[in-house]
C-alpha cells in the first residue's frame, strides 16, 4: 500500500461548521466546497470538457460500474488512462459501483464476497468485489478512488441498515488493503448506517481509524426527507477527522448543497444539473425555470443578463423554449451549460462567503433569489 504524499487537504477558513479550503493533487487544486459534475461514462453529458472547466469545475466524477461494462477498464488503461481518454487533464474521482448495488437491485446478487451484476446493456454477468473495484479504479487512473460499499434505499428497517453498514465496513477494510494508489492518489471511505444515528456514529469512527485520505457520507438523498439527511449529517460529521475532506455523495439540489455546506461538507456530486438541462429545466439565481412552459415562447429576455455563462446571457428564453419544444440537441447543450455553470457559481459564492464570515447572509440572499422564479427579469 502506497501513501500519497502529494494528496493533501488544507483548511483556509471556517464560518460556524462550514469550511472552505483546498484539496491538492498532482493534477491540480480542488477548491472546496466543490461540486463535481458527473461524467458517469467518461463524459459530462451534453458538454465539451473545456466548457466544463470554463464553468469553474476543478474535478469531475466517473463510475466504475459503467466504465467496466463499456468500454472496459483494461481498454481505457491501454489507451493511456481515463484522463487522456476523456480529454480531462484535471482531477477525477471514481465512484466504486456501490450506488449501483442499490439502483440496479433487480439485476444483481449480493453476498459477502461482492456483487454479481447482470449488465443492463446486454445481460452479461459481471462480478464486482472490493478488490476488483479497486483494480478497475487503478486501471482508470483516477485521482480519488472510493471504497466499494453497499448503499441501501431509505426508508429501510434498522436491521437492514445495520447489515449493510457492517458489510460496508468489512468491504472498506478490504478496499483499503487493495488500494494501489500511485503517489498523489487517494482513497476515501464511505459512512453508511441508514437513518440510524448510532450506526452512523459507529461507521464514522471505524472508518476514521482505517486512515483513509478522506471520508464520504453515503446512503443519503436516496428517498428520505431533507430534514432526515441533515440530521444524519449533524450526527455524523463531528466523528470525522477535521483535517480530511468530507464528501456527501449524490447530493443534490442547490438547497441541499447550501444546507450541507453550512454543516461542514466539502464535496458534492449529482446528476441533477445535467439531467435537468436535458429535460428543459434551468437552474439560475432566480430559481428553477422550466423552458417547456409556453410563457417563454415570446420572451426576448435571456435567462440571466448578468451571468458570465454565455448560454444564460446570450440566448433568449424564446429561443431556448423553441429548442426544447423542437427536441433540438442544442437546447440540451445550452441548458446543461447553464446548470453546470450555475452550480459552480453557487460553490464559488459559498467559498467566498465562508472566507468573509458571512455565510448566513449569503444563504438567506440566495434563497430569497430562488423564490422569484419565472418572475425574474
């Protein structure tokens, strides 16, 4: 097992429980709090890599399960690794496939050793174990690699939450042992435990003892109300090391993000901004704007004339409405750019507010802006 001396986390400032800082990797700095656009299959859907970077993203996410099926980890490695393959020279985090243990529950069989998946593409059988997941991530060459875990959907019974949490801890130990990281690469553990506070605390403490480079909170935003998610964060975060990054997996809405940042989370990912963009929904400082609505068909105003995002600033709502209604690919591309850019602007605003000690005011002003919605100029 190689330590990764070039991977580090520096805390710059706090405001209450909120933190701003930087994760350093050989491929560049990740400013925190950070939102990672999701590039599941080696692409952030409907965006060029240079546009993802121009929006402000320091890091993107890839997925072990999907890349294992297509094009295959060995093929990516032979072609120079995931960074070269997808033309993204900056940091990449890979999700271990644990989320698919939940999302593809009808296509898998689980036991102590690992998970056997039936491919959603062609029905072929594939086995993921902690060791194989770490091997795939090593072949891909990602900068931050996640332990293999079992994620369960909420609500679930306390017994089911405990079973999955304990299995995930055993898999965490196996993942940590199998990690083959080159200098500068990192492995993160994943806290599980459903909505049961003692389980979350036990999981957090056990993972802290395993000396991962960072810790994630998993198994949230999977069906539970926001107040449950936030309660689990308030329960869990005091038991994670202060000097390591904290990553809330699969979250989420802008409101989820600002509330989680206020409680001490450093990293996020979610398909929401890209998926919404492909379905005609824009996230802006005025809230969500549905370009499918007929009220936009004669509106010459842009989504946000003050935005630095070209798609939000330079195209009329009428034109975006036309593209969406016509099913034009350009509409999906422009609205995806709007959303990824807005999420990155939100993170930049949070970082500045924390550094200036005015996070509460920033959150209040941001939420006030969201309620304006389609009534915005």
